[in-house]
C-alpha cells in the first residue's frame, strides 16, 4: 500500500530530519525516492499504475467518481472546488469527445510545487490523469505546462514514451476497452493562463484571456467539448486515493478540507523549500516547527499565503489552521500554495506595491475593472512609497480594491487587490506613517530616506567616489558632507562606508 511505502521509503530517508517531522507527503510521496525517468522504478517501488489497473478492472467510472467524492479531495489549484463534483459534472455531459486537462501553468513568484512534482514523479501525475479520463469518459488528455520548465517537459515526454510502451497509454489500455492518450501543450508564461478558461483559450491557439462563466469548462471547454481541468497537485493525489481507499484520505485534514497541501516556503525563514503538511496544521507550526523560525534573531512580522493574490496575516493569525475556510476567514486565501514569510525589516506598503505591480503587469487587459483598477491602485501605492501620498489615498485604495474584487471577470483579477486590502487592514498605521509623516519604519522606501555623514567620518573618500551625482563633497582626511538637493537616495555611500559614518533615517525630514 502507498501508506506503507511512505513509511518504508520517505520515512527511511527523511523522517529523522526535523524539517520533515510534521510533514505528511502524499503529493510528493515519491519525490527524491524513485528515479523519475525510470518507469520500472515507479512500478516496482511505488506501486505504479496499480491504481489504474484497479480502476479499470474493479471499478466502474461512476465508482471512481464516488471514491473521489468520498475522499473529500478539493482542487489544489486555489479555489478548492470539490474534485469529485467537478468530475461528476463532466461525466454527465453528453457526447463521446471529451478532454481531460492538467493545469501545470504555475506562474506565482517563488512557487515551484507543480514543477517539482512533475520533475520528481511524472508518472503519478500521468496515472491520475488517465484515471480521470476513464471516470469522465474522455479519450484525450492535455498537459498545459510552461515552456520555461524544460526539465519537467523532458521528463513528461520520456514518461509518455515509457507508459505507451508498457500499455498504460494508447489503445485498449491494459487489455480493456478504454483508450486514452496525452499530449503536451506549451504555454508562453502568461500568469493569467493559470485561470482555466484562459488556459483553454491558449490551448486552442487563441490569446490567453478568460471567458465569462457560465458555461463552465465541464460543459463547454477545449474546442467546445466537455473538459475536466485539474492542477498537478490534484492529479498526483488520485492514484493514492484509489489504492488506499477514500476513507484514508478523508481521515487526514479537517472536516471540510481533507488530505495534505504542498507549500513553497520562502522569504525570511531559516528552512526554505517545499513542505507538505496535513490540512489543519497551523501557520505557527509551519513557520517555527517546519521552517525553523526567522533567521538572524529578527521578529516575525507577517506571512503571505496564496501567491501574489493572497493576503498578509499578522502574528495574531499564526494559530490559524491551514484550510480553505480558516484562511479565508482570516483575510487570505489558500491559493496554489505560495507562502512567503516577512520579518520586521520589511515595509508592508512596499510589499503590497510589489505584489500589485506583478498582478497589474500580468493582467490580460480584457476587463476594465482589472485593467484600469489595478493601474490606478499601483499609481497610488507608488506615490505613497515615494513620499507623495495624500489624505484619502487609503480610502481610494480600499474603494478601488473592493470594486475590482466584485467586478473583475476572472478569479485572478478578483483577487489581485488582496495584498493591498489585507495590509491596509492589518498594517494601516504603516500606510498612515508613509502619508502623514513621510516615514518608512523599515527604512525600505528610498525616497523617504535621508543620508547624513556623522563625525565618525575619517575623510577616506570612499563615499565620495561611489556617489553618482557628486552630492558628496570634502577634502581628503576631512569630514565629508552630503548635499541633500543632489542626493538621489541610491544608498551607494551607505553601502561602501566601512566606518559606520553614514546614517540612514526616515521621517518627516527624510524625504526632504
């Protein structure tokens, strides 16, 4: 059984390491243990394609769907829609031509869950897709993956060849009446193509832009045919559920969020990398028990979950359980699995601007609320971080964010304002300091800073030589001075000074 394989394989190699102590690896169960380019390693050491054989010989398509429904598995792409229900809706559609699509267009900054899963265990994803095709009555599968992931693409192509040679893909799979094959479609790297209808447009050779829903892909997807779309992590769970039984998955996690979730842990944290924990694990456990806490003795400030469209949560939310409902109630989202840890040296206004800059640049431009709304929000945020903030800017950001959230066409546009709205909610005082006091408490926003030379200066001339605007004057071995009207706040002088003779301050005088 796969559960036994985890203890024999994963536990044998990794469980003694503290980083893995609270992890429970299902999606990543074979990563780092098997040779991803050897199908026989997958077959012999990971019970590869046994779940497919079980589904084809012992289960009806309806039985497979019921098993997925009973497991409580929800889509791991971000929205958390019940997987079994989505399969059932696709299976109920009339017509013999249907598609099954794997969404491997992972575009969140710092996210590499799906790419690593494919690179480390491509056959588990392929096996899940084949089982899904059998369940919904499809004969064609498509893996939509970024061309930026060449190793993942290479290993998928090798896995296809090996699976066809062994009879797991193609006509009359394992001697049954079921025929199914998969092909790869390469994406050009548009963030919006992570949204399923934009992805479908891209597969069809059209510009990657979302479609109004309804109709949903289950009824009208690729080339107008019924289409089932799930992401890599969802597909990687399917074989485990079939072999272990739905109750096994249902016993992991919380009442409404079953199983595990993979996160890309990044930012100001000692242990970065992929983590897979049971639903219901708290943010505190991930930050301190798995992640090892904040490096360099710094204080925890915030955790941003859900990628660039997620929310930033403060220390008071550290005991929040990781599940779809709890994170939403706290003001963030599960998303596809990005998790960035932020320490006291970070400016929350600047972080909100950074994430909004990404989502604004990646907006497909189809709908006005997202295209224009995020642009106006970014303009306001940029003004605030440059010391040009005005009274009422916070309220404008909130108004625009709520409008975009309600009126945008797709989920990506609707969630784009989340970093701004959540930081205003949890760190409003930092916005007010930027606007009223022209102060960045983290000393990150350069245009709110002032550099001065103290009496520690020995007149070595290093700062003078580094200044690109000749703002620093002074004779050799004499104290130097900075002409504030020429200073462009580039911080080169601050960085090259070896004697700590240059101060960096922020406040009402910093921007002058």
